[in-house]
């Protein structure tokens, strides 16, 4: 025969189980808006049955319910996909955002762009060809040349600013990544401790996964769970950012100045002994934009500056000054042969950037300096000749007869047009990839939410179920109490 008080114990266990389930439901509801929270469930199992004698022999009678565990709704494979797609999405988001700014640098829809400056310079030279002896025409040519220089250098400076901003953002994000790694390592330690007895540290695991979400926005991560419940977090190159309760600190050091005046950022680990590279995420995107995209477009502007100082100067020196004497450079410094870099005087070697040294010959601003502009052709017999000014105007827009060392077979106008086209194509590609990747990411996020998210209708339904079960247990307990009272009062 079973214990007289066995029924009371069964109902007490039942009420405790329903109370815990109700509390967990309340925990779910209260965290419905908590970022990274995963729905939790109380897993109930029957207690060990009791042997009882029956007319047909030995049988097993139920003894109630107990809690096996409290688990969270999570799918590690879905999480892995989420982290991967989050990295890719943030890579292209950054590409799209920065390329929009780069595209604005080369925006010629206004009257302040490079193409407009080239056209104004060509027009001024054309006017000079018809008015070679007039001071006003020479002044216009000089100022239009200066305006072209200013526009090229302004565009270059805007690109340099974007590159510098990228370096600053990379440094900031390395600091963030270190912070996330340290926090994940600390949570690993807590989880190992709390789960040593067999429990599941659901809330701590949610906090850790939320940190991995944030890390995956910065760079692609490869996460594996160890037997003790800790995460090992790897990044590109096989570097373990987190392993157990240890976090690897990354160091961002400003590198040497590039030819264009902005600093690069060298990322290392293990006290500078290992160079770190990144794949996907915002950091890799910023590195690619700075080191490849922006640097490439700066090189294009630099090539235009080089062509002005070499090819345009060569054509200018084929003409004669207003005094019908041999002409010097239009751009740069008088007396320097920019086509022969090996023979520059030591104090006149240009810096690595042609763009930074580009300027209209300052001799043009001196006394009778305007007369140094070579409007006349080599065979001119009078100061009214403007054949070289015509050749200079044509040089800006017509393909050269000989291949240019910097622009190839394109005129400077066509070369710039090719830059604008390339920027437009790259910007559009970034926008398209952002759109496509956002669709993929949203799909994975929806799947993840369906697994881990809180469904309020379902939770409210569970609340009613647990409430009714608790009330039923209480009613049975009251009935049993009445039965026992009757038994006790038998005389």
C-alpha cells in the first residue's frame, strides 16, 4: 500500500512544476523586447514510479512530476548562418555607404567638377589661340589652369579624408572587437562554472550570442562550442580571438604615410608577432575601400596630374612665348624636366604624389609673367600667332598621337570620363550587393526569430494552461486534505 501522504506529495510537486512553468512564461513575456533573448521552456518529466501490489501482481504507480531542465530555443546552425550573412551584409553596407561619398567626389552634375574645369581650361586656351597677344586672354588661360589644379587637388583631398576616416574607423572597431572578445571570454568562464553541475546557463548564453552577433558585424567569425560549454571564436588566418576564458588582444598601429598623405592601419596579435587580416564585416570593407578603391582613384587623379606635368608641359614647350623665345613649363617649376625623373636636381625631385606638387608655374604671376605662356607655334613670326594654344586646347580633349606614360592612349578628358564611369559602376554594384545581401540576411533572421523569438499568443496560451493545471492540483490537494481529515477523525 502506498504512503498515506503520497497523494499530497504528488500534488505539491505538481503545483511546484506549474509554478515554475508559469514563472518561466513570465520571464519570456517580460523579455519579449530584449535584444538577443531566446525563448525558454521548462521540460517536465514524471518522477520515479512506486511499486504497488495489485490483484494481478506487482504494478508501478505514478508519483508525480519534476523538472528535468530549463532550456532555451536555439539552433546553432541557424546562428552560424546568421553570423556569416551578418558579416557579408555589413561588408556591402559599408561599401555602399563609402562609395556614395566617393561618387559624390566625382559628381560632375554641378559646375564645380573636374570635367567642367577641363572644359573651361580648354575654352580659355581656345580664346587665347585667337587672341594670343591680349593680356586678358593670357590671364584667363592662367587662371583656368589654376582652377583645374585646385579642382583636382580638392577632389584628391576629399578622397584622402575618406581614407583617413577609414583608418580611424578601423582603429575604433578594433577596440570594439577587443572589448567583445574580452566579454565573451568572461562569459565563457561564468558558463563553465554554472554548467558544471549539469544546469544550462540560458541567460548567460544569450548574452554571449548577442556579443557574437556584434562581433560578426565587424568581421567574419567561426564559432565552435566546446564540451564544457565555452565558445572558441576564430577569425581569418586561424587566429583564435577567444578560447575558453582567454581573449586575444588585437593591436591597431598607424603605419607609415602613404604617397597621398594618409596613414594605414597595421593590425597585429600576440604583441605584434602576427599580422591579422580580416574577411567580410565592416573592418575588411574599410580596409578594401582604403587600400584598393580609394587608393586606386587617387592614383588615377595622380596620373592626370602627372600627364599635365609631363605631356602638357611637353606640348607647351614646343611653342614660343609672347616674346617669341623658347617656352618653359606651364605646370610645375621652370627648368625642371618632369619627363626625365632620373635627372631631377636633388632639391627638385617631386614627392611620390604628382597631385600634391601640381601647380601652375609661379613665374606666370611675376612681372611680365603672362608673356611666358606659349601661345605661339614654333614657327611663329608674330605675337598674334596662337597655333600652340590651339594644340594645347586639343591636347585636353583629343587622343594623343603617342602613348602617354600615365594616361595611355586617352586624352585627359576621356581618362577622367573613364574614372567617373568606373566609380559609377562600382557604386551601383555595391548598392545591388547590399540589396541582395539584405534580402538573404532578413530571410535568415526571420528563420532565427521563428526558432528563438517570443510569440505572445503562444505565451498567453501557456499562461492559461499552467494556471489551470496549478488550480487543478490545488483542488485535488484540498480534496485529499479533506479525505485525510475524515480518516483521522474516524473513531
